[in-house]
C-alpha cells in the first residue's frame, strides 16, 4: 500500500461505513494506523461507523448513536454499553 497518496487528500471530511468488515485483527490495527495518518499528517476529519474495538483504540472520541452522547475512551464506551 502506497501511503504517499495520503498527503494528497488534505483538509477533507472522510466518511467510512464499517471499513473493518471482513478484516483480520492485524489488518484492523493497520487500518487504524492509516486513519491516524489521514488525520494527523493530512489534517482531515474522519468519521467511521464501526463495531471494531481495535479501530476504536485509535479514536480521539467516540459518539454512540444508541446512547446519543460522546465518550472520550473506548473503555468508557464499553462500560456504558455493557450495562
């Protein structure tokens, strides 16, 4: 995968719907790393709809549609979700 293309996509809003679907755990972590590069290196905002806790590890904050609120960590989200 050529990551130089990341630099071409700047100051954009990127929407992804369940990009983890069918990916092995290692690839989910690699994808999370790619998301970080899209936001940090290129100044993009990325919104991801996911069930993957591995991708959630890379999030600055998590919005739960079910709970209608933001969470600052994956653990905070999981604690509320598993009540």
